[in-house]
C-alpha cells in the first residue's frame, strides 16, 4: 500500500486488541474527534515499554482533549502477558504479530540496527535522553518479535477516518514524545 498522508482516508483495517476485542478502524474512531495510532515495535523493546508507560501516565491529558490512543505492536497477547503480567494501560494495544497493519500502512523496518540510530546532533541528544529515562525506569528487554529494526510511525485521524497528521520515522527516536503529541492534538 502507499504511504498515508494528511487528507487521506485511513484504511478501514480490522485488528485485535490486547484486551481481546476485534474492531475495524471505522468502528474504533467513530466516537472520538481525534484518534492517535502509534505504530511501534514489540513488547520486549525497552523503548516501546517506556513509550507506552509515558502514554499511560499522561492519558488523562488525552481524554481531556476528547482523544484516544491505540498503540500497534508486533507482539501477541501472550507475549505481553509473559513480559508484563496482566498489564493494565488506559489505552488499547493492537496486537499485530503478522505485521499486516505495518504492511497496510507502509511502515518499514531499517536494514540494520545502525540504520535505526539517529544521524543528527539533535537526534543523538534525544536518543541519549530517552536511553537515560529507560535506564532509570529499570525496563527489561524481552524476546524480539517481528522485525527487530522496525521504525515507528504516528497517525492522528478524525472520526471520519480522515488523516489529520502522519509521520513516518527515519530513525528510532524520530517520533513525537507524549508532550509533543499533546501539543499536536491542540493544534489540529
């Protein structure tokens, strides 16, 4: 499929969530003016765990904006349970171990781990800050699932599935953090 851009109609994909629900995108977004779809790697990724915990900590700020969040990862429900126990987060996690959503949205991995590393001074600083936060949080790596070098992507879509924001990362930290994401929601 082609890269998704602002103004496109987001594909009406069907997905299964960590909580056991099966939904179509049209059904999932219809009651919220803004839905964030954050495409990430897998539950064994410490960075992904950190990102999801950051989202959970600030989720009230999303609901205050009448927005909701779905995080797409390449993990099965069983992998999440194995890694995190009966993990309770205030948003839905989309389990996509067959990477169907990644392919449908044209979200690709890099060829090597080195390719995922930022190349700019700002990117390297952002990576160092994130690595320090991850280290402080005592996050534990788990098994690799899917594409280990998967890059993230972020989409914000309206209740009509119209894409309001689309970003395909060029490295592992080329993605808005939670504060930047909240600011984006305020400007759309």
